[in-house]
C-alpha cells in the first residue's frame, strides 16, 4: 500500500477513534479534524506524509501558527489535536515513535495529569466481571499496570520469559529497546497466577504468540487500543468521571509511591525515565534496595500485608 493510501486509511481510522473510543462531542470531533486538516496542508506543502513527520517539522508548524497571529490558547488547542493524532498513530501501530510527545506549546498555565486515588483504583479493579472469560485477564492487567508502573506498550509486549515471579521481578523492554528489572507486588503475582490458569486451559493461542503474557480473544497479544478501551469502560462502570488512560495508572503509581515516602531515584528507575535510567547508572543502583522501596511503600503491598494479618 502506498503511503498516500495508508495515510488516508489512518485518517479514516482516526475519525472512528475520536467518535467511538474517545466519545467526543460532534463539535469537539470537528475541531480535532479541522486542526488535523491544518497539519495535513502543512505536511503536503513540505512534500511529506504523516509517517515521515519529525519533531522539528511540528515545531516549524507551530512557529507558523504563531507567525500568522493565532492566539496562544488557540495554538494550544490545535497542538492538542495534533498530539492526539500522533498518539493514535502509535496506538494503532502506524508509527513506532510519537513526534508530538516532546512538542511544547505556548505557556498558558499549569496542567497536572490526572491521578487516581487508591480507592478509585480499587473501584476500577472491582468493576471487572470475573464471570466473563477475559475477567481474570483484565484483573491481572490492572494489577500489573499499577504494581509496576508500566507504559501500555510495555504491558502489551510483556512475555512469559520476562517474568521472574519467584524472585518478584519482571523484565521490561522500554523505549529504545532498553531493558530494566522491575519489582512486582505479591497481589499482582497472585492475579497473574490466576490468569495463567485460565490462559493455559481455556484460551486458544495462535502460533508465535505463545510467549506473550496478555492475549486478545483471537489468540494474539493484546493491543494498546484494547487496553485503553478496557480502562475507559471500567472507569465508566466504576462511576469515575476523570479522563483516564493506561498512563493514568503509571502516573498514579509514581505519585502514590512518592507520597508514601519512597526514594525518588528508585521511582525514576522503576519508570525507566531516560534521564536516569541509562544502563550505566542503573547498574549502580542496588536491586535489593529497589525492591524493598517498592514493596515497602506501594499501597497494594501495604493493603496485602494488612489482609494477611486479619
């Protein structure tokens, strides 16, 4: 398929994503598509397609908005729509990288990402219907996301060969194929073991996908969009009005650990942030210390210890 046809298909799928997955109002959906049309006009003028766009291209597009006198708040809205589009391209596996991730807009005030309380996370997990075939899988997904602070792409790519559950660690492959060892809580391990009972007995697994931890109903590894849909639906069922995504679990994980007194350096290493998670620095951080920090301060582990005492 030529890039032009592929781009047209991606845009059609993006429209469906806005309507069906994001649940946007018609006016908001139209605004997103209008903003995208501005970008497409710019991209075509540069002789490119959306799969070739880099960060510096988006920065030039942004500079053009400023040059023609668009108000900073309108600039920010346009860039938000553009970022949404490139985020979708990554979710839908059209691109490996997200050029909009580091794109900075005009300064119009501080916006903090949503954080779930521990009680809200419990409500979302409790909303899982364990009577459904995928119920235990969904529960294991949520506990693993929250226990380990994973990116959704890291969760979807997690393999059985990456699990060291007897040692309470998993191996995570993050951005740039960089690997890190991440402690995993006893509660998440318990839910994973329950899921493996279902996985090994009632799920049909397609060839070449036997090593993936989390499977879709048709036997391949679960996709990022499926996890996104799952969390949106469970949050709705739990009566939580916040605009959340899989990344909300990752941010909540870090926030709760920090509030609980965990070492900031250990948290950053757990998250695999580029600034401190280089191989050289990571090898100098004691993994036993890392594990003790997470096991000691993660709300899931605290609650687990309390339940065992009663």
